[in-house]
C-alpha cells in the first residue's frame, strides 16, 4: 500500500535562512513524487514533481526537492526563505505502474518569520 | 481556460438534508477526484473517476455518491448530511498518464449543523 509521511506538523524558519520540509514515502513499485502548496482559503497548487533522472528537482518559486531512493525520502528545500513562503505544504506519491490514486501526506505548515 | 471550478464556495447544511457539490473542468481531463480536507488530516480521497460513466470509491466514500455523465462534470452528492461531513471539499482533475499533475479547484467549505 502507498503511504506518505510528513513528520513535522510545523516548520519555523527565519527569513533569509534555508528551509527544509521533510517527506518520506512507501510504494510497492517506483514512485512519482509531488509537492503542492496551499495558501489560506485556496486549493492546492503544484510546485514540482519527480519522475525519473536527476535526484534534484527544481520547481516553482525557487523551491527544489531531493529524491533519495535508499532513504525513500523527497524533502522540499529552498536556499533562502521568504515571508511569502508561509503556507501549508503537501507531499504526495503515485505508483509508476499507473495507479489512479495519488496519496497525500498530512501536510506541514511552514512559518517564515521576518 | 478556467481550470477546475467548484460551486458553492461555502454552504451551511442542516443535519439530514442533502445537497450536491458541483465540479467542472475545461481541460478535457479524463481523471477526476473528490477529496475532503480536515485539519491536520491532509487530503482523504472520497471518490474518483477515470472517465465518463466510470467511478470508484476512495478511502472515505460513506455518506457520499458521485456520477460522471460527461467528461467535464463530476458532482458529489451528500445524502442525509451529518456533522462529521463538515469539511472542506476539493475537486481535482488530471490528464491520463501516471506522470500527469493534478489540478485542484478552489474548494467548497461545508458546515453541517
């Protein structure tokens, strides 16, 4: 069965500092991995995805994520946080065998302090 | 393209009443999904559809029904509403192909009192 874990309910970072939002996953086959962001009273917006190839994936708004197969992780990173990055972040996984379902983590709230 | 649209944005429902949440997408996507989002619980899949006329249950289907008569529309029906159905409901769609990204609507906030 597929599952996603986001071990931190909230991450607090000072503006200008690097940020990391953690995600680990479990799938029976090879994964497709996604990060989405949700701003207050809005739907989820796509940030980036890992399909295959380079383990470092670059996405929107300066975010990137590192795929680590041995640790089954897909952590979201940004070198320098902005106050406007404060939002709820979701990691998601889909099995490459063509599953219809995408499994989402519980979400991590990122708070960037000025 | 408008993307994925949902109506209403907010609704208060009395216990035992029924209502339909509307979802429409204009991207000609075959796959459509309904999720509910509860605080601290992430997204739970209610129902999904892989094309017109084909629907299937997700993780939490009890108390809900869906239909998919067209590619564009995927309404979610709540029968005999209960307080446990108070939540934010998101509709999403994506193109066929496992690598495709899901696109989400803005959500419907439902309060059952």
